[in-house]
C-alpha cells in the first residue's frame, strides 16, 4: 500500500506515479495524518499541502535515496524590486524588468559594453554613457576638492612669504638706521650738539661743576666761530722726545726712522666715537705746517663758505698759519673740495654735506682734501694679507722704504723730513710717525692713535722715561691683522695746472677705487694707487 508523502492518502501505483509528476497536490482528505516530505522524509509542520508544496519546490534533489538539502535561510531577491524569486530569478528579471535590461534576451548573442573605469557590463551604449558620466562627475567632485586644497595651500604660502618679506624689510630698515647712527648719518647733530650733550651728562653725574660747564661751552663756541681747534687735546714735542730716547736706548733696536715733527690730537667730548679721521688729519696738517715746502699751499687754504662766496677774509684767515682747523671747519673744507669737483661719487653719498653731522671720513676724503690744498699725495691699498696668519709684511716694507729712501746715512736714529702717513683700516684710522728695525731684522711701526688720551701721551715726554710708554706707539707685524689697509702718503706739492688736471683724473679714478672707509658705506677707487 502506498501513502502520499504530502497528505498521507492511500494511493494506487498509478496515482503515486502521477502525484510525483505534479507540482500541486490536492488538499489532503485526512488532515490528521502526519505530513512528511516525499523527498527527504521530514515530518512535522502545519498539515497543509501548500506549506509542504513550498518545501518540496525549494528543496534541491540529491542522489537517489539521499535526503534533500536544506533550503537556504533567505531566497534570492530581485535587485530592482527586492521581491523574492527563488529559482525563477532570471525569468523574473526578464519578465518584469526587461525594459531596464534592454531588448537583449538571454542567449541572443548581442554585444555587451564594459565600463572602462569599473568593468561593469552594460547592454547598450546609452546606458554605458550614463554610467561613465556618473564616474566623471564623481572624479570632478574629487578633483574640485583637491583644487580647493591646492589653492588654500598656495594662499597660505603666499601670505607666509609676504609676512617673512615684510619682517626682513623691517629688519633691514632697522639695521640701516643703526648703521646711520653708528656712522653719523642719522641727522642727530654734529660736533657741537654732542659736545654740549656730553658735558650736560658730566654735570648730572657730578663729574663737572656748572662753572666749568659754562666756561668750556664758551671756549667751544669761540673755537667754532673762528674755525680753529682749541688745542685742548693736543700734545706736542713727542717726536723730539723720541729722538733723544733712541739716541741712548740700545737694547734691541738696531735703527729707527722718525717722521718730521707732528702733534698728537685725541678725541674730545664732541667727536668721541666718530672723529678719528678728522683728528688724524689734524696730526698730518700739524706736521705740514712746520715744513716750509707746504707753507705756501696751506697759507692760502680756504676759509669758510662765506669767504668763498663774498671774497672777504674772516678772522680765521688772518690768524697764524700754524692754527689747526676745528672738526666742523675740516668738514667745511671737504665740502669745498667736493664743490671743486673732487670725488663727486663720494660727495653724493653724503648728499654733499658733512658740516653739522657726525659722519665718518676715510682715506678718500683725506686724499681729496689734501689735493684741493695743492698737496701732492697718493693712496696705497694693501687689499689683502701678504704674510702668514693674516699679516701685512709688505705694508711694513713700504713704510720702511718711504722713510729711508732719501737718507742713505748709517745713523741709528734718522729724523726724516718726511711727513707722517695716514693709516686707514675698517672702523678706525691712525697716523704712522716712524718705524723701528730690531736687531733680529723684524720691523715695528710707531703709531699715533687719536683714541689715546693726552695724559698717556705726555708720559713719553718725561726725561727719565724707561721706554715702557712706547707700548702705546709700537705695533708689530702680528698686531696689524685687519683684512685690508690703506695709507695716504704726502709726496710734494702741486702746481695750479697739476691741480686742475688732478680734478678730472681724481673724479674718474675715485669711482674705481675700492674703499675700506666704513663712513662711505660704498665702494669707490682712488687716484695714484699702488696695490699690494
């Protein structure tokens, strides 16, 4: 006897065979019979043929005699309508959504189109274009974001560059103002203003009495009015004292050459910190005034600017020719040389004005001033060291030749008729008044330094001096190690014709001469230059 595995009904062999071919079994005649799966023999569940039918429809047949595989937990769903379709998913897609998939039916062999960006297959070119457009819009959005980031980064970098540039410009302006103050180009006043300011400071500190303040102020005003130095920083007779000293000193000095007589001038309250160039010119001029060869030139030296304009001599011009001009007077004399045509390039740096300022001067201003006074001179530039460890032996050799060239005698002490030499290096200048030759053949320069006060220089005048004060003057080869040195050496007088020629030559050559004078803060070149 055969029973139906779905409803439990008794079936004949023919009915059982027919029931196996049908997908829908009629409702069971006896609902109390336990239903079971005809494929796997599973029993239980609701006694309804429809439920059992769905079980058998979704079951996968195994080999004969094996139980059916369990149904999946969730049937495959349509990606368009999310309706569960089971095994009929493909037929469902073409039946319900064929208009989306296109006219291409399964197995028709029509061409498919693959996306070049994501490899998705499309059934028509229009769908592919729309799909690719979506990719491009997405990329455009991403690139737009990247461009905005790039623009923001560039803007931030530009702002940072502008800020840094502004800070650098501000720092440069501050440094330039600092240099202007340092070299007297800040329009803060000149000799007179500094002199009064420093005296007021001395009074406030109790180092000067009010009576002395007013007396020195009156003397200073008189000195400026006449254009003559008051001589309060001058020390005379040093060269003569040195000559006597070397006559008796024979320890380690083989020979010594001294310049013609020269007075020492040191800085005062009015020019401390910037007046070394002017003071060295006063030293050089004090020697020239004692030489008859230069008297005619210096006797006719210029007075004030008012004299040049009116043609009348002031009291300064009527005074003794031995009078040394004051620093403001020297500034006016340099301005007069510029008006004659000397060193126009250097004059333009100072805006053609020195008087009333604290501007530093150097070798080129000294050269121009001496030439304008018809004093023949030359600039010698020792532009690099010529010895070991940054020394300048050729400078020493040149000075030795300068003082010994016209004197062939074998005397131990030679008081030459040559004027002293103006020596310039970066930031300072001094005056060379002689040179020693030691018994071991080494050379030692003798220098007057305007930074040395007169109280120290007067020790050289003592009769019983043991020579220890000479340390103020002696400079050995290892003591002069600046990168560059210049000297201005006097070498006779100029005729009026030679002076006229020198103006044009000076104007041309000074533009090419490299100056080490810090006051000019620029590079020019000089006339009659020897390079070592």
